[in-house]
């Protein structure tokens, strides 16, 4: 459940700014990488360009969702913003997988006829240093946001930024090594082997998030028996809240999502509100274990 003790609205505003910076950074990074790839035909730069496309889409999705959540528009749709988030994640991961397969095939083909590293790699080093510097700044901004509040969106963005930062340092280290030892013939295979290993690992890792996104996109209405269990929990906890607006339920794969829209009187102490939210969350999960409960306060 979302951490209501933190300043979630302020945290989402900051998350929106971080996502916008990331989007602009990846857009510039992608444009430069496309030019460098065209000039040098470097496979490691091609891998970076593929990663940038995925991160570009993810940053835009986070920006749109955080903007909607700040305006409290997540429940203007039957499935909140979850569908949009899942669709964006599915497209981003799918494009990255297709790109990595292309890089893998190119690496295997070039492996039998490797080309010498280009002097243009020096420009690639400069670009990667700038990109890594911006990602370090975003990493520290994200740490501050994590301390302000907790939500699935904030946790997801934190994971993306960490992964991007690690990739930047790996790519930067590889390009530096490749540039320094570019005169040694054996190092012509270094870039190829690195791209092959990285592509295989990332393709395997992308299978799981693709499955999760696919399940979310194929979600369905909850069975009537389970909907009755939700209402049973709401009846048990009717003394915990003053206003009841609606309940939205859905199932995605093996997971059940339940959205509760309830309200409290203005004079109810904040501590009692928090206790009531936690107790209501427990009542629902007693009826339907391992479900994901989201409680939104309404007036």
C-alpha cells in the first residue's frame, strides 16, 4: 500500500522533474549516438542507442503518470494509470529486446570479420562521461525522493536510474579500454564479445518484465465470488471510515488488484486515519491473500 505518512504529492512532483530531465538527456544522448554509430559502426555504441530508446519511452511514461497522479487523475479511468504504465513498459522492453537481438546478430556476423576500432570512439567517451554525470545527479535526486515517500512508481523509476547508471559505467569503461588498446589486433574482438555477452544477459532478463506487462494488459474483471469477499471486508470495517464512494477490482495473471475510494470526516485525527487505512488493508487481505490494495481518500 502507498505510504500515506510521506509527502507523496510533493515526491511525485519531484519525480516528474527527474523524469523530464531523464527524457531530455536520453533524447540528446540517442541523437548523438545515432550519428556516432553511423560514422564508426561501433556495436557497443549501437547497444547504447538501443538502451536509450527504451529509457526514452520509460522516462516519458513516468513523466505522464506522475503528472496525472499529482493532479489526482488516476481514478478517472477504469483501471487507473496501471494500463498506461504497463503498455509503456511493454513497448519499451519489447523495443529493447528487438534491438538487442539485432545487436547480437550483428556481433556474431562481424565476429568472423572484425573491423579496427575507430578514432571516433574518443567522442563517444566524451558523450558517455556527460551522460554518466547527469545520471549521477539524477541518482542523488532520486535518493531524496525515496526518503520523502514510497510508491510503486517511485520504486520503478529508482530501479531504472540505477540500471542506467551501471550501464553507463560499463559502457564507458569498455569504450576507454577499446580506445587505449585500439592498435592491438586482438582487442578488435573485445567489443564483439562484450556486446554478445551483454545482449544475451539482457535478453534473458527482459523476458520476466515482458511477461508481467503482458499479464497486466490482459487483465480481466474479478470473479463475482471474490468481489463479494471485498464487500464483506468493507462491511466488517464500515466503522473505520465515514464515506464510501466505490470499489474497483481486476485480476491480472495470478494477482488481484483492489482499488478502494473512501473518505473521512475533516475533524478525524491524522493518526486515526492512518490506523484505519492499515486496518482496512488488513481486512481485505484476510479475505483475499496476496492481493494489491490501493486506498484513495476522497472528500
